[in-house]
C-alpha cells in the first residue's frame, strides 16, 4: 500500500508496481486500540488529517471534509442498491422496501445503480394498486389484554435486481388501535399507488405493518425501528403483478394480515411518459 493516488488516498499495488485498486481508508485516532499493528508501523493518515467527521477550521480541512462526505454518501447509496438486490434474491425485498423507507424519502440515490431513470423510447403504461381492505390476524401486542397500535406500510416497485422505480405509502392518519379480526378503517387505508410499467413486465406490490409503540414525540414515531423492543413486526407479504394483468380485486392471506387489493391499468389523472 502506498500513497500514490492523491495526497490523502492510498492505493493497493502488487510488488511489480501494478495497480490493484484504491482504498477507502479510515483515520487513526489517538485512542485506537482495535488494531494489533503498533502505531510506529502504521503509515496511514490520522483522523484529523482525513477530516471525514468534522470540517475543521481551515480551508484545506473543509475541502477534504466535503470530499470525504461526498464519497461516503455515494458509497452508502451503492450499498443500499446492493442491499435491495440481495434482499430480492432472498425474497425479502418487499419487507425491506415497505418497512425501511421513510415517508416522503426516495430510495433511489442519484448516480448509483438504483438511481432514478426515465423510460426513453420504451412503451409504458400506468399500473395502479389500490388497497381495498386490511384485516388484522395478529395485532403484535405481546399481552393478552389491549389492542395493538397498528401501522401498515406499502410499496409498489419494479425489479429489485434493476431497482429504478418505486412508490411508497403508509396508512393515512397515523397508527390505529386494532385487535385481531379488526379491519383498518377505510378512511385510514394507504392511498392508491401508481407506477409506470414497461410492456410485458412485472411489478411488485408489498404490504407489511407493525405494532407501533413509539410515543408521538419520538423521532422514530413514523418508522419501524424496534429500538428497545418497542415495535413488533406484523408480517404481510409481496405479490408479483404482471403489467398486463386483467383489472380486478384479489384477496391474499399472509401470516399476520389479510389484504384485499385491486389492480387497474389506468387511474384518474395517471399518465406515463
């Protein structure tokens, strides 16, 4: 390893000098004891030199910090795309995309393999999924008494191996006090989701829920986090929908939820490029 790709970036080279690759390197702090290599044998950069956590007070450190942060954010985006792809291979993409995407956030980081793209020169048409009913089979409340504070979340998206489009919804008006056998009130069902699907392709509809025990003032009140064991997962599932599927309603029973949803090829105001 040698400092040959810039002032603060190391590269990995073979003994003959051939470049193998660049290294994303953390800095050595004054109290780091995790590594067994003594400091005197370490020829890397200190934490302050990298300035990856704090912009510091100099022009040089602020410049390094901006570059380090930009690289870290880009790498995080790449790892998220990789996670979606791997989850799809294990049939866990629906759970990931329904439960891990914050309301109003985009799971498509720009300039990454799952960044948003426009369909150019490809025939597409709107496919709309409308959740018509959600019945609670298990409310997730560990006690025999009391109701679960139920919050469903849905996602409509394309191929997780080529993840470029998605729509995400939670139920309207927040969590609901429901028991096993109860239905989510119609006024609180998630809003319909529309995606522009390519001709003769498949899209994925997923719905899961959780027993949301977070206090309303908690910063994680609108997301499933299971921090301190306060949120319990309610397992729904994922359905593959063909882009040319005939319109109609379908009923599916999963582990903790029974869901009726309607597929339609057009919806009021829905257009595709």
